[in-house]
């Protein structure tokens, strides 16, 4: 009976050692994935910057076009009424 208990205890100890190694390996891989995730986030941010700049410049050009059109329309109206 004590032999069986000793065998069971040894089996549990071996199982515990394997589980601890598995957990260590899992933590190591998780840390590596976290580092890759941070690196990917930095790369994605750099890739998105030109798109943000393009959208910003496009909106500025549209605004300039609107204001220029408004001013030219006012000048055309003023010229029209000065002829009359």
C-alpha cells in the first residue's frame, strides 16, 4: 500500500514538473507574442501616417477651393453690378 502511495506521489511530482515547464514555455511564448504585437503596432502606425497626411492635405485643398470659389463669385457679382 505504501509502495502505491509512493508511486502516486512520484507520478504527481513528475506531472507537476512537466506542468511547470509547460507554463514556463507558455509564458516565454506569450512574451514573444507581446513583443511582436508591439512591433506590429509601431509598423502599422508608420504605414497609416501617409494616409492621414493625404486626407489632411485633401481637406485643406478642398477648403481652399471653397473659399477661392466664394471670393471669385463675390468679385464676379461686384463686376456685374458695376457694369449696370
